[in-house]
C-alpha cells in the first residue's frame, strides 16, 4: 500500500503525528509511507527511519502540488489535521481512501471520517492522531511505547539541564524570562550539573536578554543547524525545561525528562498537549495568571536529585 500521512503545521504538532507513523510502519512494514509536511519540518522528516518519502506542503502552487500527488498514485491518506485547502487538495489528487477526523467543514472532502470530539480533551493530541490508524487498518493497535527517536549519542559525564525560554508564539502560558534565569541558577548549584539555554532562530533579542541576567556558569546556544542536530543534543540531557512548544515535543520524542508549562484551560493543558515521553518523566504545570514559582522550584530540585 502507498500511504500518504499529512500533518502540515508547526514542529510540535508534527511530532504529535509521528507515533501514528511509527506504529503503522511497525505493524505493517510493507506499507510505503509518504509524509506531507510544512517546509519547517521537511528536512527533519527525511531523517526518520520509518518514513519512505517526504513531500513539502507549500502555501503557494496548489495545482502543482495536486499534480505531484496524482503522480504518486496513493492508495490512501490519513490526515491528522485538516483544512479546506488540504481537503480539496487530497480530493483532487485521486486518493481513493481519505481518512480524517470528523471536524470542520473540511471533513466533506474525506470519505472515512472518524468522530473524535477533540474539544472534550479525552486524550492527548498524539493519542488522537494514533487513533486515526483504525480508520484505515481494522486490526490496527493504537499503542505507542517511547522512545519515538533514538540516537547513538555518547553519554555525558555531567547532568545537562536545558532551559528553552522562547515559545515562538505557540503557547498559552509561560514563566517570565527572569524566572527561567532563577530556575537555571538553582540547577547550576546542583553537583555535577551543567546548565544550557537554547534558542530558536527568531530568539536573538531573547538570547541577549537572558545573557544580561546570567551571573552563574551557563552555556547559551544559538539555534541549531537542524532539528535532527537539536534532537541529538537533547538525547543525553537530564532535564528539559520549557513552555509547551515545539522544542518540548522534540525533547519528548527522545524520551528525556521534561518540566513543562501549559495554559490552565483543558484545551491548552497537558491533558491535550503532553509530549510523547514516558509519563513518569513528565513534570507538567498548568499555569494560572497568579501562579506560584515555589512548586516549580521543588519539581526542578526533585528532578535533578
């Protein structure tokens, strides 16, 4: 079977689709899997061992993309997130079986619609995506066991603790920059611990702001050359501290401990957006406007004990 799996939005959203991809390839190894992804995820997607081909979802060139998909002659598609444009694209691409959540007007373009009611937040986003496999394979087992990604990275002799204060505008709640620095200062006093700050390509001003406040040993790293390089760096870290954003999901993908900040509403909480690492490795905080830092400090110390 030639299968197209689509998730054409941001980095974190894309990661939530990967347990589905890995599970299908594991259970049905002869399936040829192509991913349709946003440009930001294309290079990373090509490095994944259970992906056979990658097509970039461009915002322009609709008919060119239709022709590309038609040439591939896909037997089926599974879409983890749908828009009207995507639905029309897949319908015009002559894909016989098109699986998607039964949501939005865009569902009219799909002929196997799975009722999930994601707004009820009965499970995480990656679990909802995993469930879509049952719409194509009747005997599909929607179970995923971490890790999602593994790398042969030399194990550091120190505890590497990573703080990622940026969000790229993709979070409902975050602690303040000075609080990230405060938490990092606490971590720097833990024996045999090395503190890192990482930043995205648009975090130049934020990096300068953090640098001005750091008065303890810490390494500030600019954006990595690729998402794969970032995952390799994270894979032997002892803890990753951030808000609910793409890098948090990358840390979850390599199954390291995470300390994460979420909005307090059900939709923005960890009930929906928890990463894909082992639940026992997650320290999730749903922050209200009047949140207290003390419980976070305690969780940080316990995670590094």
